[in-house]
């Protein structure tokens, strides 16, 4: 749980498209999504809300190459004039394919979350569990 003036990525992980089912294996060339669960302290959204940028980078740990990178933007807003101690949001980024990754390659995701509210900026990062590129048996 973040402090009142902090933002954090609670978790980031690869999932099957349009689901919350985590991936341990993805088909070569297969599409999937990245989910990031983020939480923001109430102090950071107390100035009428906050804007964020979530950047995800899929890394091939077998070849030390970047497979895919993308960003998602959005806002956190006070709900009905009330200021919660924290606000949570699940951010989804679609990955169209496994790119240059080959059968047997090991992938992971590194995510960076940057939130700005008024003069305050907070940034945090997290890394996903690893998953493998493989054809079904």
C-alpha cells in the first residue's frame, strides 16, 4: 500500500487477451495483454486528480533484446468530491505478438508508472514473472 503521497505498481503480469488469466506460456507470434495493478495515495489526487503514463517493455531474457514497448495514459480522479486514502486502477496494454521471440525464449515485462498531480510527480517500476514462448504439445 502506498503512502498518502506515493504511487506504486502492486503487480504487473502477462495475461491471455481480454482476460485476467496469467500466462506461463505464449504461442510463438501469439497476442497477449499486460496488466498492471497500480495504487495511488489520496494526497497525490487531492489537487483535482492526476495524470499518469504507464510504459511497458517486454524483454527477451534469452537474447537480451526488446520484444515490444508501449505506453498507456489516463487519469485518477477524486470520486464524488471524496478523497479516498488510496485509489486503485488496473491498466491493460495489448501486445500484438511475440515479435522476434522464438520457441523456448524466456520473456518478462518491466513496467514504469509515472503520475503527475499539480507540482508533484511520482514514479515507480516493477518487473513481471517470466513466461515462455512455446507451441502447444
